[in-house]
C-alpha cells in the first residue's frame, strides 16, 4: 500500500508551469487546473472551492499553487481533527515560498522540505517539535505507534521548557533528531512491545514486531476471535500497538472474523498458502495431524505467525484455543512491513465510469480506481480514466473480449491484487457486473469466491441521454438490447411487443452494428403499431465524449442511417411530450402520471 500521490492545484498558467516542473519529482502526481485559465493540465475544474473540497474529503495531498488564503477559507469548514487531515501546502507561484498549512505530521512537512530543496529555498515549517527537535514525536513513522498519546502534550511542553530526555531501547528514526539526550534525563522515551502504563514523564513507543496468527472454523464469530486475540496478548503482557499484522492461511482470506480482528487492531490481514505454512512445521510447538488433513499444513496459527516473523523470528506465545479459534504470536527481530509478506485478500471493484466525461464520474468510482493496483478493461474505457490510471498496471482488451476481461480481473484479484474492472455507463446495465457473477456461479472457483467483490455504480447511457434531452424517463420505462448475440431475436421481438403494449418509454441499447441493420427498423415498426407516428425519439451519440450529439425526431423517421454503434435510442410513450427551448431546440419529457392535473399543485411529492 502506498500513500496517495499529491495533486498540484493551479489557478493560473504560471502556477501550472511551476507544477509541471515539480511534478516530475513526485511519481503519480497530478496537475489539476482551473478551466479557462490553465491550458495544460491532467484534469480541469470550473469551481475552485468545490474541487478543493472534493480533494480534501478524498484525503488527497493538496499542493496549492495559490494564495494561502484561498486554501484556508475553502477548507476551514471541513476541518474535523488533525488526525484525519491530508497534507495541504501553499506554494507561491514564483516558487519563492512553500508553507505546510495542514497535516504537518501526516506528510506535509516532508513534502515542504522536498519542494523547498527542489526550489532552493527554506520551507516555512511552523510545527514546534519539528523546528526544535527535528522529530514529530506525536506522529511516529510507519511501523511505530505511540502507546500513550495522552501524555504527549505535557511531555512536549517539558521538552520545550528545557528538560532532557533519556532513551530506553532502540529507535533508529530518532537518531537524526536534535532531542536533548541525557542518560539521567528527567523525561524518558521507552521502546517496547510490552503493554506499558508509563507515567506522565514517559512516552512509550511500540515497534510493529508482533505477528498475530489466527486459525478458526468457518463462520466463527468475530467477537470470539477478537476476544481470544485480546486475551492472548494480555496474558503475555504484549501491547496491541506492537502488532504488525493479523496472519492466517489463505483459505481464510474471506473469513469475516479474521478481517474484523484486523480492523479492530487497525493492521492489515495477510495470508499464506498451506505449502508456505508447512515449511514452518519444524518450528511448531503444537503440530496437528488433524489440521494437516483439513488444510495441508500442520499448524495455522503458529505457522502463519512464524512465516510472517521470518526465519529469525521466534514463537513467543504458542497456540491458545477458544471454542472455534486458535491464536499464536511470533516476534520479529526488527520492525516489519506488513505488506512485504504473505498476500492480502484480493479485491475486485467493478466500476462504472458513466458516459465518459469525468464530471459525470461518481466519487466512489474514482476512489475505487485510485485504490487499485491493476485496471482491466476495453482499451477505450481505460483511456477515459486519464490521470486516474497513473501508476496502475493496465490490462487492455479489445472490444468483444468481455469474458476474457472478467477472467483476467478475477485471476488478478485471486492472487491478492486490488483490481478495478472498468465499464462505461453503469456496470450492472448491459455491462460486466452480471458476467462476473455468472462466472462465479458456473466456474465455482474457490479462489475467485474468496475475492472481495464490490459493484460501483455509474451514470447509465439512458440516464445521460434523458438528462441531455429533458426528462423522457419521468414515468415508467424499460431498456431492451437489440443485439441478438446473446439473446435470440424472437425473444427480443416479444419484449418489444410487450413494451409497446405496456406503453413504456423504451431505451434501445446496441441499436445497430456493422452487420446488424434491420433490427432497428423492425423495432420501430413494432412500436409504431401502438404509438403515434410523431412520437418523440431521442438519438444520443458519444455522450460525455468529443463528438457528442443529441437529436430529436419522429418515430416514423427513425432508421439505421441515423444511428451508429455509439448511439442510444430513447423512444417515448404515448404520454411523452415536446416543448420548445428558448435556443430553438426541443425539450422532451414524460409527465409523471398527472397529465390531467397539469398546472395544479402536486401534493404527492417528488418521485424517487
């Protein structure tokens, strides 16, 4: 897992030029510029305040090349607590100043130092601890936790007042600091994996050296597993803050109790194959033939803990049992990077990008893509990601290779990767989501089933077309695909007749292709049998992309020549109306069922 790449936020072309110079030194960095003022940027915005607020709530590091006041006034209403703030910095457009405004101990100070070095200036850092001692004692680096944060305020005040401090244990991250070390100091910094209730004059730091191995029956309750882990740690007087990861057998990668424990401890859950755990058999204290018959290894809890701790690690708490779970603890000789061993539970997000315009893309969709290691999809859809695809491994597929895309995405996720399978529109409407579940059902691949799968909705083509034209979906509607690749044409005709009989507004997907030209005319004739010849029809092409075109015509004039593969056709019901626009165009809408009461106050309220 890597920290999110920073966003250079530019309001002028001069700011964007400075951003372009600096961004080269920040892998994955994006340049966002104000539309109309910034010519070259990876993403343009029209409202500076809305865009800043969105970046902040998404916890993106913000490097604002603008007046500090712009950032302060915009973000002030969003501030909640310094523990949840992303880094926010203000940079002078001429490169003469860089000021960390928020998140100083969450990366802003480090970003300021790096930018200042690139610009050959001094960073305007105001954090007292950083200035006086060169160390952020209230925000230790990854792999370390402050065990008694409530003691920090008085401790820091004493330091600033001239008190000296002694170090009890080893902490390499403190070596470059300017702390006033003294063997007889009145203050103490204690390094330990033990649970330690220190006094007001001591800060306790826990290095992430403990590996908590868990085995459990299928469906074991999270409460039981969490209680067992806490009891095991407490019995050995070990601190929860010293736990680097919860580890187990890969067969448990989808076990809710294991993930609930990892969440409770705020650490990753990592998993090993049975073959890897069996390599630890000589070091097990409690090998089990029964466990071997069921899993292929002689010990899950002890084996996983030892595998995570490494060859120089020690099993310091052998297996303890509850009714349906086991727990063991191993200690590594040094701080662990939990993402360097085993693998995580793979994730697959099936993401709807909407019609194409980034402005129509849901924040959840952007967050899912941003969190992914790999992006899978049709090449055109991957191109639509723009800067979101930066730093991701792309897996491009041609049009029509839908099943190959889904299989590739599931295989990647089954290997522990975080994967985004991207679609246009909404993934559940004539797109990839249903194919994912179809393969999960019919293949019955256990590794695929252990993947955490989520569906992220997007604006569908029918919604986008309706919005561009007015409100044609104001009452009952349906969607029918005219492609007979997967559905026999007689079945499509039955649905068209039913839609005509039911007087639905009809959205026609896949209206034509290079070889399919007659189906659209047949659909028109079926609907004409129940509709007026001048029934409004909307033909929307390339929605949200260059070349967008929306045309309104009469149903009797609809033919294949007016439509292509990138078009969606919306055919009105008998109630669908047209009303003129002031620009000479036409709005199309379908009354909500109260046509006889038009002009009267609607007491029913808005429809869902």
